[in-house]
C-alpha cells in the first residue's frame, strides 16, 4: 500500500464548497459583487435577487449538460462556478420518477438519485482543473431536535450519501440582527465548517466574491 502525503491543495483537486440556508437568508444574494468571471448553473431558472446580471448562465437540471458546460467554462478561463440551487437536482429527479415507480423500483430511484449527485461532486473534484472552485448552494432542513443539514428527500437518500461529509468547506447562510451572514464554524447543531485559519470569525458578511478571494489565497490557488 502506498501512502500519500496530503496538505493544503496537496492532491491537486478542484475545490467543492457547500452553502446551505433557509429561503431568503442571502444565499443567492451573496453573488451580487461578481461580474463576468462567474459561471452560474441556474437549476430552476429563477431570477436573482439583485439587478445586475451575468454573462455566463446555464439553466438546466440535466447532469450531463451541467458537466459538459462546466468543463467548457473552465476551458474559457472561468474559475468560479455556482450551482444554484443544486438541491433541486435531487428534488426534480425525484418528482419526475416517484409517480411511476413501485416496489423495488422506488429503491432503485433513490439509488440513482444518490449516485447522480455523488458523481457530480466527484466530477468537480477530479475532472475540473485544480484552480476551480464550485459552490453547491442548497436549502437547509431542520429536524425536531434543531439539527441543521442540507435539504434532500428524506432518510432513505441520506443513508446512501452523506452530502456534507464530501465537503471540507461548508457555510450556513443566516440572517442575524437584520444582517445577512455566513457562519464559518458549527454552532453545535448545524454543519458549518472551514479549515483552521481560513477565517478569523465564526460569522462573516455574505459576500461570496470576498469569500472566494479568501479561499483562493488560503489554498494557494492562482487565478488569471
């Protein structure tokens, strides 16, 4: 068995980042200060909550198209990608299939949904250039005990894929005292987490452009 020494970006992989939060808590609004250096996958083709628009936007929930267009965007020199709202990749596939599946076919549907989303995360990690950051934006779900996690389609899917476990960086979008913030560390109930020393505070302004620059500096990712 060969052992590999790992460090910051030591494995030369693209960076996946997860952003979760309730509706209206500033997830999409965090994109407001980007310009045309951003590529957006708009899964449900929704309007953004600010006036400025972006040059590179793809409206689809087809996995093959998303992978191909993300790869194409990186070849054009785009290094920052946002999949908003990536949770609907799961929801849409479930809604299309659940009415036609019975018995064991239901379990096969869950397997396929989990496999597709898992494969997308790994595609970003292993198939995109190492200087690319992809943000997966999802709604959050809060259980009866107050625990917060990404919203999916229930326990059967969550048992097959631990989404938050596939990300080193997870932000939770929140509104606190009238201010929109991202949590960088867990409150004990949510899944927010960032590497040691990346951020000085447990809560930061929800400006993803500034956050993106901070991650690139921390990870020694050069952006042309």
